[in-house]
């Protein structure tokens, strides 16, 4: 018999860790003066972690959280494939909200423990 709950402990740990990382990232952005307008938006078969306004920019922020850097930095976990998925989701969000013609930016925030690394303009939509 296959135990479909065998990995539920580690999955729950990862989910809780991710949620804590996103909360830290949101607080960090607010302290920088960003206006967080949405979190965890499910759209176009993916998810946008944080959507914020920074000056004239709509900023789509991907948050990666790691307990340690043992397997590389959290920032390094955003692959080209992940960036393409975020861009696809952002385009769908822009279309849904009729935000055409606005300046947009893609940032990545890596959270390791309580340390935060923020990369503005981490990738671009072509």
C-alpha cells in the first residue's frame, strides 16, 4: 500500500517556511516604502507571490525561502523556467486588471533564516 501522506511533514514544513519568508519579504518591502497590493495571486496556471507598487512601477516579486544556504542561495532557486512562468502570470494579471502601458519590474527576494537579499530587475519580459 502506498502511503500518500508519507511526505506531508516535510511539505507542511516547506509551506510554513515559505509563508514566513513571504511575510518577512512583505514587511521588508513596506519598510522600503512599497505599497503591497496583492499576495499569492493564482493566475494563468501559476502564482505571483507579491504584487507591489514602487513609485511608477508595478513590481512582481518572487520570494524564495531557505532555512540555510547549504544547497545554494534562495535567489539562485529562481530558474529561467520559473522566470518565464512569472512573466506569463504577470501578463495575465495585467490583462485582467487592464494595466496596459504601466511600467513593470520583476524583483526576487531571497530569505534565508531572517536574512533578506533583494534583487531589483532580476529578469525582464521580452
